[in-house]
């Protein structure tokens, strides 16, 4: 394993019980990072929104796909197996523009599922969507593509940036149909309770907004829920 201690699996299970917006709001209550950081931008799309949430530790790599060349996959496989499970492979496509060739399709989804991975996050392209959806492997990507071109590894086990989000090996990823969120591990065990409190505050406000007691003159005072 990398130099990141794995959390109690019960913590990951609890985190999977919340969507990314709720966890993002919960993270804000700890005031440990700016509210405009810690998540990928909208250029990283959830390719299978109906598959639910993905939680896992990042194994990282970067690739290019333009121009002839080749590389060995073994270093990435080794890196993945040293990463705590469940694993998410985060791949930065260094081509400019990216997504010229897809690393991810049915074969690699099958390989990395066998290696204990639950999904992949990339600013590049992915393909074989029907087959990968049937496997149950999550794709968060810049979009769908046709060819793998000359896809090859450039780095393995180094920090990468995908959708404006810097991700280091061993980082904890939570993702769903809304996008990709980086979960600070130092507060991960406290987040489920914080998320429940966020939901409670939001629902209290929403119930009042929909009730006969709603009074617009009180809105400024009651509007305490952050979004």
C-alpha cells in the first residue's frame, strides 16, 4: 500500500449514503479548505448517472495518445495494487487538447475491476459504454470517444490534475451524477454526522418555505443554509 492509511470500511460505506452536494456542504462546515476548491469542474462528466455513487482511494497516472509510441502497463498495475481498496484510477490526459485517444474501454475496465478498482476518473475520453456499464465500472470522463489511438502511460503514482482538481495517490474520492469530490481524510469519519445535520437544516427551511407559516419578511433571518 501507499503511505496512506485506509479508513474503517464502515466510514466509506457511510459516505456512500450521501450525494456529493450534501458532502460538499458538510465539508464546508469544518472550514478546512476554500469553498471553491476540492471538486472537479463540469468538464468531467458522469457517464453512468444511474449507477449511483463511487467511493475509493486514488491510484494516479498520466497518459498521451497522439503520435506513435508505447509503454508498459505493469507499473500502473503495481501502483494500483499498492493502493488501499476500493480503488479509483485517476488519469490525466496530457494531450492538448485532451481526449484524442481513450485509455478506458471494456478491456481496461475488466482488467482494473479484477485489480480491485471500482471506476476511473479522467479528463480524457472513454469508450465501449454499453459493455462497461454492464460490468458495473464507473466512468467519469471528458466524454466518449472512438479510438485508443496511441494511448500510453507517461507517469504513474504522481499527483495529477483532472477537471481542475489536483489529486494525489491515496486521496479519497467520492463521485456521483453531480461530479467528483475530494474528501479530506482527516475529517472523513465526522462527515456523515455533519451531512445529516446539513440535511436537517435544509429540510427545516424547506418545510417552512412550503408551509402556511411562510413569511417573506422572515426570509433573511431564516436563510441560514449554505449552498
